[in-house]
């Protein structure tokens, strides 16, 4: 059998017969188009892997022909991520991925063994056994255990993961929009939440409407620690689908249990009086704010991943769909444009994706495009750029935390292979709040990464490992281009009808 073309950012994998044994995989979760499994093995080298398989009736990518090119579907995703997203976001923030040839028998058996674990509302779509590839990647929720640890100790105590969907992090600066346009004052997310609430009122029972979220992505993307704190705390109060928390066993937890999960993870590293006091109060946001917020703020300020995502979201959406789509529409109905117009909305080739990223990197301060006399080339380039920006506007950030497993032997425990860095976690007994410092700083006294009490009274000081990755980086289908315009106009027009004057703060 010929080998699959393997992208260069693959991890080392177990032998094929291990991967193609359905009992090696345990159902983890699923979205609309994929089901995710995690590996189950007593062999350390085989632990911490995840398998992604396509569901039936799902099409993450359309191709111009009527029959989806299934054999290349995951290959197309991997090529796009490697050639287009990694140069923009950084390979250090992208989890390794490998294409894996699979058989119909394997996919069918996996489907059969999984159905009883899946939620009822998802069961109308099973695994599509006609796909010839699956994707193997790192299980970002995996918590390493010391080899000598008592196997009965739950890894829920050694790991914690937070997924954040940060959404759009910029105000439009398109010269094609009027200077007083609402998009220059209010961010997309803060406009959209009003339309979402309006739609919820028609879908939900009275009383089931969630309060309007106070989250503004502009705060999360800010380099100001107080604004990042504010963003996280609004997400704790009303996470919707913008924040999820997983315990060390890799299970998704429900928001009412978040304080317990966070306490459980940090309990060995904070003074016992704090744990007892917290147990008696169990106040959701105060525990998350005192324990988890300083850690997340420290990581988000130290690592440039969010700033890169924000930069390329904006740079690759210079026209704004409100200006771009009408130009594309006019071009396509003009018969004098001949066959050029028919190629404007075809599926981008891998070379086109890569070229757009390359051009953005070569000239990040590129002049605004010519809106007065656009041609087929400039419109096509703007469409491809817009779709890359759309991937970055819809991706998630996955942050995993681990305290090195306590070991009763002299064995050195290594961080997981996908870890990004280390922090020193301490407890400030004056403010009763965690403080994190950069573990890589060796000269002089360490500086807290987030705002804190300048007169610290620190207790303890434990190494804390973390990883941070961008996930959900698939290319967006060009068939949605018109829909993006319609959605944008619905959001803006509904928000305008409310006569609100919210101003979202840029950096
Ligand atoms: Zn906002």
C-alpha cells in the first residue's frame, strides 16, 4: 500500500495495527462534522493521542464537482493549516497532526462501539465509513501521570484545560466604509450578541433566555492585564460557547462545577486555610478569579498567540465584507468580464491560500486596496484573504495546565511533548490570590506576569506546565461567501435599529 503524503508537522505514531484497533480509542466528544476519540493504552508512548473522523452528511470543504473529493478532504485541511495558518500563527501554537489511512471495517466498528456513548441529539449522523483518511493529533486535555503514581489516583487532580473561542478582535479600519460607520466604534461580537438574544427569544421558552453576555473580545486581545482579567471574568459568569473547561480526565465539565474543578486542581498548591474557606463559601466567580484568572492572564500576556490572531484577522479583512461583497456581485453580473467572473468564487487552490499568507507576511503594512477600480485579480485576492481571516475569527484557543506529578521515586517526570512553557505558581497571602511568574527568567527577582500586589507575601512556589494552541483551523468554504455578507448586514442593521452607543476599546 502506498504511504499517505504526510505533512511535516506529524507526531510519531503507534504501529498501524494499533491505530486501526477500535478498542484503542474511547469516544470523547463531537461537533457537527467530526467525532473525536482519545487513545486508551497502558504504553506511555501511545497515550495522549486523539483521533478525528468525519461524520456522515458532513462537508467541511466543498469542491466544484458534485461529488465531494473525500480522499483528499483531511489532506486539504492539513495542507491549508501547514502552508497558510502556521506561517501566520506559528508552528509552536499549532498541535501536530497526521493523516492516517483507515479502512471501512475500522470506521464501521468504531461507529458501532461508540453509539451508546453519544448524546441522543447527535445520533442522526454516524461515522462515514467511505472516508479513506482520519486525522491523528495530540489530545490536548491529556494529563501525564508519574509512572510510579498510584493508578487509582484520578488525573482530574493533575490537569485542567480551558478552551476559549475569542472571536473577532478588531474594529474595522476599511477605507471603503464611511468614517462614522458603526463598525469603527462597536466590535462585531458586541453587535452580534443583541441579534443572538433577539433570535433566542423566538426559539426559547420564556425564562430560558440567557442574560446578555458582557464579554467583549477586544478586552481579551488587549495587552492590558486588567482588561484580560475582565474578559475572563465575564466569560466565567456567562460562558455560552465562548469558554469550556475540561478536567484532567479530559471530560467536559459544566459551569456550575467549575469552582470545584478549579479547587481540586489547585488544592495541593495553595494554603490549606484557603481551601477550607473556599469550601465553606463556594462562590463561583471568586474562586475562579483568585485561582485561575492570574494563571490564564499570565499565559495570555506571555504568549503572543492572541496578538498574532488579532493582527491577521484584521490585516486579511482590509476591505470589510460590506464593501467587498457588492464589488464582487457587480463584477460577476457584468458580461464584459467574460470567463474571469466565473472563476471569482471557485474553491481556492492550495497555492492561492499559501500565496495570500505569504503576501501578508511580506508586506504586513500593505496599502489599502483600490476600491475604485477593482479587477479580477484584486477581488479574488481579497476573497481568499477574507476566508483565511474567517478561519482565524472562528478558531479556539486551548490552554492546558499541569502540575508536575508528585513522585516518590527519583524518576524525573518530563512535561508532555506538546507543552509550551513553565510558570512558577505561588500564593499571595495578603491578597489571597495566585501569583504567577515566568519560570524562564533566571536573572534577578522574578516579575509577576499579571498585575498584583506590589508588596507580595508569597507562599510556596511550584512549577506549573502549560500548553497553548490554536485549534479548529479548517479552511472556510467559499460557498459561504454570500452568506457572510447577509449575516454581517443582519447583525449591523439590527444593532443600528436599537440606537445603542456602545464603544469597544481598541488597544
Ligand atoms: Zn466589543
